[in-house]
């Protein structure tokens, strides 16, 4: 499959375990939108392994795995991990990456909150009419805290800062229902389960979760421009 050219912009790094299924699936999906520079890597990946043939989002994609490295983390504007467990590996390589590191589903949830609250639109308005900004909104309205949308070279940093700030505003993910003692532990709502660990039947649900989480991120990236 020939991937479209991107127009520069935000540099996104996806991370999973082996870099053959979840992270390349997310990479391919965001790459197809043509609005970001995208790479992926794995915390336990080997060089050059082919991607998973069962992953729905990787049909026709020619991907070869690569290990996660400190230069990859440092060069990314945003690091999106398949699951929370991968974040410790990212931060071990670059402790300063905390503010820019999210799980794929967490980033989607936070991006959706930015959309729902009109944060990007508010940032554009504040950039053109900054005087008396906070007084325009009711107390507690998150739009009164938004920073003005900067010039394009600084927008990646602006987006990271707003996503990071949204952790304190956006609703928490829904909790899993109570389970019987012998039931398996349900997946965390901010994690994409690994089909190579929990079963091949998870390939389709994992693809659906990645797709659902990537849609609001793509829209935010488009709005930020």
C-alpha cells in the first residue's frame, strides 16, 4: 500500500511490545490521514520483523519492526503507547517525556474532550482577542485557561501542553464492572489489549479501539493545523 505524503506537523511515535501489531496499526491509520509525521517502535522488538498478518489495519502495509530507543522518544512531539505498561519503558529512556506520553486510548479520550469543549476554537479566538479573556466565561470553564494558539512552528508544543492539561479536566475512563473472583481481569479502559498475549480473537476489537481513539486525535490535529 502506498502511503500518502504528510505535510509535516506533529511528530507522533507509537509504542507497543513487539512493534508488529498494535503500534504499527495505529501508525498506519494516522499516516493515512496525511497530517503528521508518524513512526512506531516496540519495547521488546527485534529489527525487521514483519507486521502481523491478522491485524485488520495492516492489510497491504509493508512494515518492519524496530526497537524503542531514546533518540526515537526524544525526537517525537507526542508518544502514544498501546498500554500503560509501555510508558515506564518510555520514561526510562527519557524521564522528561512524561508530559508528552499517553496511551493511545487515553489520547483519544483527551482529544475528544478538547473537541467537546471547543478548546482549539477558543485558543484561536484568544490569539486574536486576548484582552479580558478569562472574564468571558463562567468560573471553572476550562476555556478561560487555554493558551493562545501560536504560530505553526509552536503548535505541536501547544497541543502537547493542552493534552497534558486535559488529564485534570477530562472525565476519567469508565471503570470495569465488578467481577466474580474467578473471572479474568478485564482490560483497563485506557489500554489496547495485546492479541498476541490474550488471544487472536482480540485482533478485531483492538483494531476497533485504535480506530475509535485515533478519530478524535486526527480531528484535533486538523483543527490545530
